[in-house]
């Protein structure tokens, strides 16, 4: 029996709408979150987490869900929907002997993603299109394995040239990459009725554009793994499917950003610098609230890690200068630096109540896209195409005309 995607979507919308106070509140922007007053037990529990407990919850989604479920009603039910999404086989088929040199130009994790993507998305047309293809690694692999014609669309001329150069070595199939801005009104002219579009990790507006064209043109199929949902020109997310017409759920661009927020896995030295930057920004935030006499977030441009050389005072002076904020002659810099550190430690803990909703928010966005394709006459399926350690953006929609 095929999964009831519409039911999953409506449950997600209801659950997320009900619990919106938790995922809309960003502890790195606001020192006091609206949910804290009514959820004091949760607030106290999070704020008293020691470093070890905090690190474990930050790095393990299942532990985080278990920890938070006694405090947030219906959380278990909401999170259980992710468990209904089919997972592709963890093992890849053996690679044919003649293919052993194929991945030499492809970064390791990208190569694995391509292989999993290919395993999960069977080609359903004579001509395939690699949407926002970069150097066309996916397209080249498809051309070779399917012995077919592939068109790559990419706007960066240097990637187009490098990709076409690599495609010259193909011993079967054909890949031709053309320079094309897929957001341009004329982009649809590159597509032909009966094409199957593949899009691996095309960001926000880029995959939304593909969906729009899929709704307008007689394509045979689309297979895509969305990423960077927040990369959209609009401030507000717009749902696409008819099922979404009934929902009260509304997502801002910053909520889309929440979806892709991962625990940082950079080297320790880089991580420490990032942490210090965040602490100083929060120290500046405390200072600006006092100076302006307005207890509200004040957006400031991001500064590079090299700005740490300025020291906390110099860093704050630079930010104040950038936002034309006049600083008083006397500032207790030590006080604000200490406040920044305290706010950072609290924010990391309180933010867990937002981060636990990441996958649910992602599924709401992706299921709406799937239902939109269904509205437009496609048969659809949603899969997790690769293990999370290869890419956290591992959801894949296959849509085809029966
Ligand atoms: C995240 S990369 C994915 C590349 C490739 N699909 C992969 O998985 O390796 C997104 C690609 O989209 C391209 N791109 C960005 N904006 C574009 C646009 N408006 N039209 C066409 N390509 C675009 C970028 O240059 C980049 O190669």
C-alpha cells in the first residue's frame, strides 16, 4: 500500500503549528523566549545541562527527542512521521570493473551521494537532464551507466567548460552541458516533452523553479534531492500544493534556515574561533540593548574570524560603527563580555527546543512539493536515498507519469 503522504503532511502541519512557539524562537537572538514562562520545568532542565549532557543531545537526534518528549506534548507523534519515510538499501551494488577510474575527479562524499542517488532514482526517459549540474558528475555517471543522452544545465561558465572537458572521456552515452540560468524565463526552452530531470542538491529557488516547470511542461519524470531551502528571494516560504491551502502553518526564511542547521564539525581550532565570535556577538547584543534602551534584536553584518584580533572592545566598536550606533564614553567591557559568554551558554541549551523540529520542518516543506507534483498528474514517492553521514540532505522525491 502506498504511503498516505497527504495524511503525513496534514499531521505535520497541525503538530508544527501547535508547537510553533518552540521552533520560531531563536535563543541566539532573544535572551528570553516566549515559551519559557509556560514551560519552566523544561527551561530549568535545559539550562542545568552539563557540557557532556549538552554535547550528547546536540549530536544525537534520537537522544534529544527522548529527552524533550516529556516536556513537549505530541512531540513523539510528530517526530514519528520521519520514521515512515522509506530508507534505501544501505549497501551499494558492486561497481563494474571498467568504472573503477570514473570517480577520480569527484570528491569522495559527492561520489557516494551520486551512487546512492542513482540507485534510488531509476531513469525513466531516453533523455535525462542534470539540473544545476556543476561539473556534471551526476550527469556523466548517468550518461555512462544508462548509455543515454544527458543535458546539463549550469550557469557558471567555468563549471560548464570543466564539465564538458570531463564529458569528452565518456565511452558510452553523451553529456552536453550548456550555460543556462535556470531562473531565467527562457530556461524552460531547454526542456523537451518526455525528459526526466535529475537534480541533486539544487538550492531553494533552483529546485522550486524546476518544480514550477515540471508543473507546466509534459516531462516524463523528475527526481530531486532538495537542499538549502532558505536560499529563496522571498522572505516567506510559499507552499505549493492544494493540500497546503488548508494549513495555518507559515514559515519564514529563518525557519527554513533552521532545517539545515547542523552541529558544526569543523576542526577544533576553527570551532573555537566560531564560538568566540558568537559569544562576542551576544556580548555586543547585550550592550546595544542597554545603549538603545530597546530590548530587541538588532541585526549586524557578520564579521570574519580575523576580527577576533581586535579584542572584544575593538570588535564591538567595529559592529557599532557598521550600524552607526554611538557608544558612550564609558563602557564596562568586561561586564558585556561576561554577559556574552553567559548568553552563549544559555542559548546553546535553550536552542535544543528549536532544533528538535528540524526534520519535521523539512518534511513539511518536502511533502508539500511532492503533493504539488501529485496535483500535476505525477505518481510520487519519497525516499531517504543515502545515509545521513554522507549528506544530511538525504530526502529524494521521485515523480513520474504512469
Ligand atoms: C549545490 S551545487 C550542486 C551541483 C551538483 N548538482 C552536485 O550535486 O554536485 C548547485 C549548483 O547550482 C549552480 N547554480 C546556482 N545558481 C544557478 C542558476 N541560477 N542557474 C543555473 N545553475 C545555478 C551552481 O553554480 C552550482 O553548480
